[in-house]
């Protein structure tokens, strides 16, 4: 499971960086639902890192609030699963 989380977070981080680059060049963009979906399936840490490192989607409340909340919820779920 650790490998899965590592890979999905790297992919999510890269997706945020790629979307930011495409936005600057006014190219075809990655859908917001795709970015959120990647965060939802375990890439919330990569999404937060991408948001703040690339300064991408930080003005949108759905991302600015939603991604950190999703990260906290996923953390609680992991704690419950691990039995800590």
C-alpha cells in the first residue's frame, strides 16, 4: 500500500505541474475533476504539494479548502486502518 500511495502522489503532483504549465501556455488543460479524482484516490498529499509549489488552483475554494480536508480525512482513515 505504501508503494501505491507513493506512485499516486507522484502522479498527482506531476498532473498539477503539467496543468500549470499548460495554463501558462494556453494549451488544452487537465480537467479539474481529474485533478480532484487523483487526490481522492490517495493523491491528496501530492495535490497539496503541487498546489503550493506550482501556485496552482490556490484561488479556487474547492481546491484551497477541499484538498486539505481530503488529506485530513484520508489521514484519519489510515490511522483507523492501522489501528494506531
